[in-house]
C-alpha cells in the first residue's frame, strides 16, 4: 500500500459504487432514469481524477483486446436486434414458453446455461432480456429468474463463459501458469452443475 489515504479512498469509493449501482435499479428514481452506464462512467472519471498522477499505470494494465472483444459482441447484438434476428430467436423460444410455469422455466434455465457456457453471459443475458421484454411477460415471471440464473451460472462452466473468468484466465496465462480449456471444465463443471440444480429448485418451488 503506497498511500493509506488512496487505499481508504478507493475502498470508500468501491462501497459507494456498489450502493449506487444497486440504487440505480430502483424504479422511478433519478439514478434509474440515468442508467447504470452513467453511474459507472461517473465513478470512473472520479477515480481517474483522483489518481491522475498514476493513471498511466491503469492504462498499461488494461486488457484492450478483451475490451474490444466485448465491445464487438455488443455491436453484433445491436445489429441482430435491428436485423430482426432477435425476434426470430424469440419465436423459436415459443415452444419453451408453452411448456407451462413449471417445466418451461427449468428448460429455459438449463438451455440458457448451456448457451452461456459457449458464448458469454453478458451478451447472452442482454439478448434474452430483450427477447423476453418483447414477449410482455410479467415482471415476477419465473422466466426472468431462469434467464438470470442460467446465463450467470452457466458462465462458470467454461473459461469463455463469463467476463470475470476471461480476465482471470488471461492473467493466469500472462504469468505462465498452465490451465487448459478441458482442465478448467473438469474442475468447474461439478460446481456449476450443483449451482444450476439449486437454482432450478428455487425457480420451481420457491418462486
């Protein structure tokens, strides 16, 4: 720790960022109307101003290839939306929605988990959220929770399934540590499967 003040400032701002992001999800509030992207950029500006003397270290540590990868993914999703590809996928999900409020959400959960494990949970969740939003489902529908659990927990199965895992694997490889794709799946699959089973139970019997 080079500076106790900077350490304490960073810790306080981290806590404030988490609280503000949570508050931004509350409907009919100023933060909700601004959006979480505004909150994130605002905190980024504050931190860069506070640490402007060493900001070059931050830029050097940023994995620009990874940022470009996610930026390209969201561009593809936006293009798919305007090209009506998402609408076509939504019509393809109709058989799952017709399975009822018990089998349907569980099927949605496991299918989104499998899709998340081979794509990435962030763009997948964004895509499915837009599709379900166009279907006029109730806000408390178990399908929403099925997508949340499936997309997030399914990302734990493979190293390319979530942004945080991609960052961790990139750091591991930079330090010359051996971690193969198959080795990651062997270690992660039992835990991810248990999490998905528990999530399915919650969706089926608690909601």
